């Protein structure tokens, strides 16, 4: 399966014998990968199903392929991870979305914290949302995941802390007196985890209080001083290694 390229069309009807690929997916197939009629590809519905298909026609703006049956899929991680990420500077969020998707995050919640340097207008957010969803879809294809993680709308961090639900909610805070290792040593096997990562300036005292009131457990993820994007990858990796991966 890894030798075939994966695509996520806008619409995939499993009852149909054909699928049409257009937009950026078609452009990538035609101009970047330079695939031809007769090549075998994989198409995904983004909701858990993969299908093998053979390209039958390529035009200027459309690729049409014939479905050849459903494929066995790589299981999604047993652990559902929701990442609340305070907006970072520069292009770091794209990197977090890419790596988080590859590592099995189910849902991303971008949030504006009191110490965030980055601020987005409504118009800027709509543009970012479109590009960030494209990053997520690309990472899904690269990692051969079968479900597209959800990207929630941008909200104040205070609202995200109050409304996002999970079996366990972790506030990743280097100033916390409790380590993640110590906390997990006394925790039952997990199926759902919410992890909140602050901005470059860290969580404010008010945000720490709100998080604790909302049921979050403040914990550090090691003695090192980590960049926020490194902290996100570390907490996701540790949780998926312990609770999410079958092998």
C-alpha cells in the first residue's frame, strides 16, 4: 500500500464505480507526481475508509479513477488526543498541525491566550483555517491515516479551558510541581486526553486558575526548557506511546 499515492477527494461514494479528483489534489497528482492513466492510487474518504483505484482519465482540471475495492486500513490510535494550542509566533502552528496529525491527534483547538504575541482578525483566521486544514489533510495522506483530525474555530484560551472535554485534561506547565511521569504512574489506562500548551510567554496566573477550576491537572513534561512546538510533540508522543499504539 505504501507504494501507491493517497488522495482525499472532495466526494467519495463507495457505491459508485468511479471517483473524481479535482482542485489541489488533482494539481498535485498531475503536475507534481506526474501520474498517468493506468497508474494505481489510493483514495480516502477521510472518515475511516481507503480504496484502491486506477486512473482512467486525466484532463486539465479533473482526474477520474475507477474504484477497485476497499483496502485494509492502518488502525487509528486507541487514544483520542485533543490538543489545545495557544497561537504561536511565525509558522510554528503549521509545524504543530503537521506533526500532531502524523502522531495521531484527533482534534486541534487553536486558542488566543493572554500572553500570545500572535493575534488574528476574523478575516485572517478564515484564511489561516483554510491553509491549516490543507496542512492537516497533507499530513493525513503522508502518514496514511484514515481519519482527518478536526480543526476547531479559534477561541479565547479561557473558553477552550472551560468547554473542551476529556477523560483527563493536562495543563502542560513548566512551573508545575507535579511531573507528567509522576501523574501518569497513578492513572488508570486512558482513552481520551486533552493537553493544553501555552504560548511563548507561558500561561498567565489567571489562566492557570481557570484551568484548575475546569478540572485540568497542571504538570511539567521534563526538566528541560522546551520550545512550545517541541512541548506539543513531546506530550503527544508520550501519550500515544503509552496508551495509543497497539504495537
